[in-house]
C-alpha cells in the first residue's frame, strides 16, 4: 500500500506491514492459519491498520477507498489523524 508506506516514512512511525497475499502466494501460512489471524485481530477487509497492546487488538482503522473518485488525499489525512493518536 504505497500511501501507507509514504506516511510511515513522512511521519517516522513504527509500523509493521503484513502482506496477506505474500503469505498466501509463498505458502508461508496455511489458509487455516491466516483465518485464525483474521479472526483474532478482527480483520474483515484489507487494507487495515491495527493497533496492538500486549498482543491484543486495541484499535483499528480501515481506509475507505472510493472507486468512483480519487480520494487519496482524504485517505492520507485520515490515516495521519489515526496514527497521530499513537505516535
């Protein structure tokens, strides 16, 4: 997700990126293992930003991409507002 990568660099925040496609394509996790992760962290769509505290889901943010119009600037601002809470 290029927008998120740019924001991480701009804001100098510590985040980890979990690429579900990469893990599937390279057979690093089984579908059952991925489904367990999705359930544990309440991942219902991607991309999604999650905040963990002591390994537990604390907060989350799902960027709202609009296919009918380019809302990149709006998404960028919403992500920044979300991560500023924890930076």
